[in-house]
């Protein structure tokens, strides 16, 4: 597991850890049922407070990305297609918001944006 943490970022460290782990789970770098480092080991490895790691793990578990097994450790949860779809929707919404902001800035019409989406989606009109 690769974690790059920035102390100078305005994003809290636990959020950076959480996002990095979600990204790795969603793109398949962390596989279903793969064992994750213990909270204590990860804290020592990246020189971050145990409480910070615990907060990230707790949120990841409450959101269904990881599971804890008593006496065995913490593992990547089985892939939940609804969870994956929700994450994809959040990513798409963020990008669309950026595109709409740029379009408004340059006074590009809504219809022109729709046409661009149709072009990038392809010629078939299937869903």
C-alpha cells in the first residue's frame, strides 16, 4: 500500500489517508480480502499518530471499504458495486462542476456542452 501524505495540505491527514486507500481499492491496487497493515504498524511506517490512522480506518469501515475481523486484522471489504457506482458518480459530478464553471466563464452554451458529451460518449445512443 502506497500512501503519500502532505503535512502542508489543507486536507486533514486522516482524509488524505482515507482518500488514498479508497483510490487504491477502487482502481484494484488493493484487492478484495487483502490484509491491511494494523493501525499501529501503519502509524509507525508513515510516522503519523495512531489516533489519526484509527480515525481513517473507522471512517473507511463505516463507509464499507474495509472490514475488521476480531483477532485477525483489517481487510479490504468485498467489492460493493453500489459503493463503486457511488464513488464514480461523485468523481463525475466533481468533473462536471469544473466543466460547467469553465463553460460559464467563456459563455459556452448548454447545448454545446451536451453536443460535446455526445461526441465523447460515441456515436451510438445506447445507455
